[in-house]
C-alpha cells in the first residue's frame, strides 16, 4: 500500500522540469455558527498522482523520520489519528485533517523552499518534508502548539540518486478550529519563516512575503461597479456587472491565482453554517479548476488523467468533516472524523474512485406508455 519516499521523488524530479505542473490554490472561509472551513484545489498535470486515495491513520502510530541515510531520523508516537490525501502511494500528500480539527496543507514552492543540509549528529531530530506533515497532524491540536515546537525538528533534503536527486519543495498552511492559521516556509538551508495568512489565501512560488507585496498592485479592485461617465458628449456606462473587478488577473500563475483567490474570499457572501461555507468554498474554487490542456503542451499531454485539477477538498474544522470531489467524480463525498474511533481503527486506504466515471443522474421526463 505504501511505497518508498524515493518512488515519489522519482516522479517529482520530472515535475521540477516543468514548474507549471503543480498549481494548487487554498482559501479559508468562516461561518456565523463559528465554523472555519479550509479548502483547496490540487493540480498535478504530469500524471495520475492518485490524490483521490485517502489514508486513515490511527492514534498511537509509531513514526520514524527519513534522512539521506534511510529511516534513521526522529522517532515519535502519534497522539492523534488523522486522514490525509496521498500521492503515489505515500502515507501523506496535499492535505490532511486530524481528529482534533487541525488542518495541514502542503503547497508546491519550487526555487524557494530550501531545507537544512543533513547532519548525522542531529539525526534524532531530523525528518523529511513529508514526515513533517505527518508529525504535525499526529502530534498537535492547535497551530500555537505547532509553532512552539518547530524548533525541535530539522527538515532535511532527502535525495534519491537513482532519479537524479530532488527535494520536495513545499510550504505549509496550518489552521485549527479557532481560526488561528499560519503559513510555514523553510528557506535558506533550513531557516523557518512563519507568516499570518492574508485572508487565508495561499498558492505557490514565490515566497509568501512577495505575494503580500504584490497585493499592493490591486488596491483598485472593488465589487462596486464603475460609475457612468460623460466624455465630451458620449455617455459611457459599464457593459455589465463586475466592472469594479476589471484588471483582475485571469491566468493560472501563482501570483494571479493568489490575487483572484483573495478577491473572491474578500467578497464572499455571509455564510450561516459550516455546510453552507463548505459548498461556497467549492463554488469559489470552481474558478481555479485547470483544464489539462491549459497547462501542458499538446505533445506532452499525459494519457492517464483528464484534468490538471485532480481533486478539490474542503475541511470543516469545527465539526471535523473532510469533504472532497475529484476529476473522476464530481459528486461531493465526506469523511466524518468525529464518527471514527481512532484508538481502534486500522490504517487503511479509502478509494472511492475505482470506476473512474462521473456519476450522472438522468432526469429526462418520460410520458406513460400508451398516452400522448
């Protein structure tokens, strides 16, 4: 069920050649009932990363971090059970939610993420970036607990020389049920940078501070329509609704998606309940679904996926429910973590996309036989 870290690196090495292949977008919404909903798309335009397979991890699992020397890193026992998307058979992937409602999301950060150089003297504190995700989900209830403990671990490059060697260039978004949230980036050979999310939005490269500066270029954006003007006898009116958002970037680059996600989050209608926020998050993220051909040249289209956006997830942190739909099935499904006994459940994979066929309900009216 779980393959080696190196096998994931093998695929990701090719990903580093075409950085547009991974283009995730994340948002956070709040509801009047106190719910915090964290949602994101997952893009992987090279081949089927099997992000639709979700791993259920029990409480009290024993973990060992990986280093360039193998599984010689930090050891710990998980205090909390969790569910996580997977990738290429790995026990972690784009995001996950634990039984306490803590959310951890992983986003691609090529050319900027830079982990610590491995020092065998620090092996008992060292782990890979994938281990870091599992450590956070299995060990903590709140974002403050995470940020207070980050100094205890060293995230190192784990290379696989058989495939040219590659680190997984990621940064993290962590959120707890109180709404407390941070962006965690590891740069400059292990330096940890922590940011307060802007409207709960995250995309990819460059680093988060750059995106905050770039927002200054879009201070003119507004949901209010532009006013009609009289230009030397010509009376000019906007051509329709949305004229206040003229200039909103529409391409799929990380900076443009960041600006667009911030605009849609800031203009989100009032939401009464967690479920309402979940479905509003799916509606907002529909604007970030990427058709496969929009990112990959025609002569490099993979044959095993139908969309660059392989899965979209939405996590209700208050009620501890993980929702998702995939490129293979647009029906929204959910996993209710509150209904799982993580002290007795066995580790296993949920794969609800085996038919790889979108469900369609036929509602064509049919007249009774024998009647006109």
